[in-house]
C-alpha cells in the first residue's frame, strides 16, 4: 500500500494485481535522460528519500536517450548502490517521446510517474500526484504555475500552445508541457506514442474515458546544461495537434473526412461546369475560351481520388483494430447483479 503525507481517500493497494509471480511494485518512476550527467546525483539525492518516505514498493526506470556526456556512467554508479533502479540505454538519441514510451513499456508499477531529470521538476511533488490518483483520478498532470523559465522564449509560446491545445482538444489544462505527471497503469495500456506526442497523453487518456485532473507543482530554474527545446518546437506542436485532432474525430471513421472532402469537391465541380455552361448560353463565351471546364474535370478527379482514399483508410483502420485485437471502445469495469439462486 502506498502511503502519502496526507491520508488518501482510497488505498493504492486496491490497484495491485496478482499474476501468480512476485508482487509487482506499486509505483514506477520513469526518467527520460539526455545529457544530464551533472544533474543526476542531485536528482537521486532528492528522489530516493521521497520514495522511501512513501513506504511503498517502487522502481525507478532511467532511460538514457543516447546521451553524449557521462550520464550513463553516473547512472550505472548510482544503480550499483540501489536495487530499485533499472537502466534502459538507447543506441542513439530518439527523443523524449521515445524515452517515455520505453519507460511505459518496461514499467511494472500500477501507478506510473514521469518527471524530467534536469532538476526543474521537484520530486517532493510525487506524493501529491499519487494522492490524487488514490482519490480516483486516472491521470494527474502537473501545472508549473510559477514557471522559472525565460518569459519571452519559453513561457509565452507555452501559454499560447496550451490555450490552443485546450480549445481544440476539449481537455482543459494549463500546462501540457510539464513532464511531471502520474498515470494509472491500465490507462497507458495500448497507448503508442510517436513523434513529439508525449505532451498529448492526457488527451489520449481522456478519449478513453479517463478522469484527468491538474494540480499546481513546484518548478525550479535550470542549474546545469541548457534546454533541449527551442522556438522551433511551436511548429512541431501545431503539426502534432493537427494529427491529434484528426485521430480524435476520425480514427474510426476516416471516410467521413476523405469522403466529405471528395463530395464537396465534386459538388464544386458541378457548380463550375454549370457556370461554364451559363457563360456559353448567356454570354456567348465558348467552352474552349474559359478554363472552367478543365477546372471542373480536375475537381471531379480530385473528389473521386479523395473518396477512394477514404475507402482505403477504412480498410486500413479495420485491419489495424482486428490485427491488434483492439476495440473501438474502452471498458472501465464489469458489473453484474447478484448470482441467481
């Protein structure tokens, strides 16, 4: 059972599952690491006492994302003194999303907490996130309400992006970019992340009916190194958001977007052809003197291709769900009445 400084409404032991083998840990900490050698010793000096104070079975999964500095050596030295630490070493740098995905894939705890290794997230906030999980939430997202980053190059673009993401996705969060988050393990089952999609995990979880909450957390100025993100991240977020919105609206019905566009294009083609014919009879303009007939033919062709793409997308979607044994729905729990006498 996880214990937090404040008594939770429900014991996290209720989340434990029996698999006939050794009992899995209650809590998994996932640390994506890239060139953070100077921060690691201080990070674990803060993190380990917090986890020990929670008096729970825990594991720490440190994912070395192809660091070029001494991060791996420092991790190995720390892990040699603590059996709770597991290291995953990438062959090269694959990015934060891939590092988090590897952590999720290898985590065994019923609750998974992610945080950065640059000392800007505060490990002392972990019990707060776990306590909200105990209250019945599925995803607890940290909110750096007093963010200690550059106002113009980091904070302002982040606020704009967060507002945009919240309005488009319908999941209202003040800080999508904060890595400090807690998840129930079953919420992450089947979730696959690509590109820079890690910041959208609360959206994916919300689609599946997860209860999402946001809590203010502490944030510290960076002590070592430099931020791995720049202003170019804004463009990546916009493109990723387009993908997220498309998946949210049309994952199980792609024909609606492709077919809708195709039908609209064909309708525009008939309007264009009608205009060309009108010019022919009422203005005396020959069909060969205007590009409208050619434009109409092109629009019909584009519309037919779009509809065919929609049909192919429907086939791919059905193949995906059937090949992976997935369903277009998510069940929170099964309930039934009392057994018959």
